C-alpha cells in the first residue's frame, strides 16, 4: 500500500499530501456529507482507503497516464475522491459545471478528449449519453447515485461503488501498478484542468500543475493561519477554481475538514449545523443573503424592526473598527455588545456565520455597502483578487487592513505590476502551465518571463500599497465628453438594493449612461404582497408602475452616491428599463459563474439599447428563451423606459 511519501522536503503531489495527512491527522475528520438529513463523516485514514479503491477501479477499466477523467456533479466527497484517484493513476481530472446544458458539456468533453466520466446522478448521465456520439474518445461512464439507473445499458457504465468493488476485488493485479504511478508524480505533473467561464468566447482549458496548486495552497494558508481544526463548507461549483483551491488544495495542505451540504435547498440549515470557521462566497451569495435578511426584517414586528435598525446603525458606525482592533469608546463598545446580544449574534447564527474566523469574497467586485454590512456584524470578511490562471490568489487583504475599495496587497510569493495602459500583470508559483491545445492564447496571456495579463485595469495606492481594481480593462471606457466610464462600479451600487438582482450599464462613447435592471423576484414579490399588488408572473411584476417607481428611487440614490466621486460622476444613470426576463446562463447572457456577457447582451438587446438612447418611453420586443428541458421559445413584451433624476456633481478639490 502506498501510504508513505518519498523523503522529500515536502510532498510533491496531491496524493502525496493525502498520504502525509493519513500519518499526521489519520483520526481527524477529513470529509463530511449530509445525506437523507444525516451527517456522515470520514477520517483521513478512511478517505484514503476510499480514494485508493476508486483508483484501483479506474485501473480495472483501463485508465492510462494522461487520460482526461471528467467529473460532473454536486459537491460530494466521492467526487473529490474521484479527482484524487484520477491523479493517483497519472490521469488528469477535469471537473465540469453540473448545471451546464448538454451543448456546453459537449464542447469541454470533446476539447479535453475525455475518456472517462464520473457523473453524480441520472441527469448528468443522460446529458453525457445525449452527446455521446460527439465525444469520440469516451470509453466508460461511472455514476455516484444509483437512483433511476437500473434499466440503462451497462456495457460501458457502472456505479462508482461497483467500480470500487471491482478494483478492490482485483487489487493483487493493480496495486503494484498503482504504486508505480503514484511514485511517478512530481511537482510538474498536471494536477487538474479547469475551464474558464468564457465571458468573451469559448472556455479555455487551464492546465494547473501540482506546483501551482500546492505552492498556492501553502502560501495562502500561512497568510490566514489556517490549520487542521478549521471547517469549510464545499458548495460552490466543483469546476470553479475557487472551490478547487479551497476544498482540494488548502484542505489537503492543512488537513482541515471539507463539509458537503445535502443540496442547495438545505444549504443555510447545513451551514448552521456545521458552523464553518473559514468561508468563501462570490458577491452574489452575500447579496442574496442580505436580500433575505432585509425581506425578513420588513415582515417583522414594529419592535423587532426598530431594534434591528437601531443596532445596525451602531454596527455601521463602530463595528468595523472593533473588528480591526482600533480604538473605540467604552460607551460605543457597550452599545455594540448589546447589539451583539439582541441582533448581531442571532443574525450570524441564522446565517451560519457564528464561528467564522476568516471569510473571503471574490470573483467580481462586491458592493461597498454589502461588504460593510457583514463586517459591521463582526464577521472578518475580506476581499481577494484572483483568476483561474493564478490558481486563484493574486492579492489578499491582511487582517487590520481591510477596506471595501481595495483588494489588498500581493499574496505571498506573488509579484504584481501595472502596465503602461493601466492593466494589471502578475507572476507567481501559481501561474498556470498553459491553455490546453491553445498555444496562441497561452503566448498572448503569459510572456516569456512568466508575467500574465489579467485583463483588468487597476492601480496601487501610493500611501498603502493596496491594489484597486477599476473594472475589466476592456469594459472601462470613456463617455463622449472624455470622462471615465466604469460600468461595474455603478452596477455594484445598484445591486446593493435587495430589489435589484442584476444590472447592466451602458455608456461607453455615449453622451450619458443608461441601464437594464433585473428585479429580484423574491424580494420584489414580497414587497408586492405587503403593498397589495397583484401579479401573475415575473414579467407582469417587472412592468408594474409601482415597481418602476421603487426602482427609480434606488437609481436616484445611486446617482447621488456616484455624484460624490469626481472621477466617476459622469456615470450617473439618465434612463433605465426593467427587463421582462432574468438574465440567464442557459440563454448565453451570463456565464455559469454569473458574470454578465456584455457583448452578447449588447447584440441580443440592441433594440432596447437603441430605445434607451433615442428618447422613446416604451418599446415592443420579442426574446428567445431556453426552457429547463432545453426547448426554445419566445416571449414578447412592451417595456416601459423611465427617466431618473440626476444629482449635482461635486467639484474636484483644487
């Protein structure tokens, strides 16, 4: 059995880290999963036995060195184990987004040349079967959940449990070969291939080595003093680099516990039960939680609402200073302690945040107001800046130096510089090896000295050394009068309001800015019920006159906030419309990580953009949509276009 590691200074692969953890933390919990309402737990020693049996099963069906093994499904220990088992065999794990439609899945499986696929359930198996004739190299499919699979053709398919049993039964034939393959793994062996979100075109396969993942995990874990007693909740897509570095890289490096919730629907309950100490979420998760909090407060009684408003005002004033250890008066501390007893503590417990020691958000910019809300509660929420190509970490915020308008200082081992055009460049041990089968893109992104162009515009503050990201370099532009146009800055301010789910701002090269708004059906629907507004659909609610007035108020508040910034004051919203449908990844309008595809939206809704700028007060439109079962259809609507009042701009100080 290969439970020992070479006498190297440090483990050189993920399987070697696993072996080290068996010796160092063998009896500590490594993975937990909630299924049928019950938490199951595996120690590092037990997880190692499971992973090794999966690896033997892979060998039994012919997995060779260099084969791509795709993993498609929700966050489950067995899916993480399958990726480590693939690495043990010298193969390359390729996690895919479980909510990807068959067409998107076909591209990735074809591009990586997947020979083996591990599916979570029947739904994922059906998608693989649907595109099977296009994935020429596919040899075998395994699935984790047996429900609904009894009548399928199993000549080239079986359950992951049966695959494990098959490997264990033939272990005498496969163990020596498995040990040999594990011993061949080096720091430069490919650890994983992750596909980019594809905001500007087809996703690219980012090849990351053991060196990339382990060095990044080691440096980032030391930065925040992570250890084997920490707990994380693995709920973000396994195909996303953030989940891989937290739930795989850092978990294997530190030995902390990875907890997999039962489903998205039980996520909040599962969070409360686990009480993670280390938590990561993109801004949309924090936005959604804040929306739910505000909805509940609006529905609460008068006394409870007064307590919430009163103590939140205290929290906003002194909470971040207390969190950072800065001087705060005794009376304010007492007032804050009362707030913690009556409001902040119960609220953090409801959110599952009571034990969080370190929290991060990244993926896109978070609204300053949203960020400060969580920090005011005493949650050590910080921002990091990263990319798939960097194995996530480019910059991080040190404790005591956390601000809502910067993304911190370069992470340990990372060098960052600003190009002549304002673009951010970095190089680090985490810098990706290459884009798979795409030497042209590799060369245009990473130069001969290892510097990577991020595509983001930013600058370092001279007084603090912190990096500020303005926007995507390609999205930052100028208004017709030459003033700066930064759409994401405005969009994040709009999305602070619970009623606004998404916003897309236009204005590059134009005389003024306009916006598309997506309302949040949950928040606005709740508001409509309280105000006795009847509606039968999202479209009807989005077009209601009172909803427009509410959104107009939010837009005008944002305009007043923008007007206070002399550099970006030209980005005030003059006109807006509320879209008749939610922007959707299935319709190509967003990526699977909820990033807006601006070029597609500009083309698809060119008629609506034209109406915003030609003075019309309404426009009839037809839009193609994709239903959950993959069918296409059309929805029609006559959209209102509203004007927003502008705020007087503050003059730049002389």
